[in-house]
């Protein structure tokens, strides 16, 4: 089982009040029957999250890492689609009468 960041909620506040956030941690595992299972913590305060090894810096790193991985994947998929488009355009141009 490995704890991971399931949810991060930032709560802004009006001027003069300190912003706040909460964290929900997930614990992925396998149940007694071999099926994937997921256990979620309730909303944790910043102090509770930090005590479990998820200080704000680790939360921000997890969000950034996940976002960059998703961006890299989408960029790769886009490059493949554009290459396919260019190849089809070349094939189409070859079929056009001159």
C-alpha cells in the first residue's frame, strides 16, 4: 500500500485572512479477494497532512509532477497526430492531378 495525493483543495479568503487548504490522501491496495481497493482519508488539515509526510511543498511537487507528465503525454499524442496529418496531406497531394 502506498499513500498518494488524491485531492488538494485551496480555499482563498477575503483580504486580511489567511488562505487555507485541505488534503485528501488515498491508499491503494488489494482486498482479501485480490481486487484493487482504495481507502481515502477524510479532509486533512495542513498539520495533519504534514505529519503524514505531505507538507505543502510535497503536495505542490506532486501536483506539478502529475501535471507535467500529463502535458508531456498530450504533447506526444499531438505530435503523432500532426505527423499522421502531414503524411496524409502528402499522400493526398500525390493523388492530385497536376
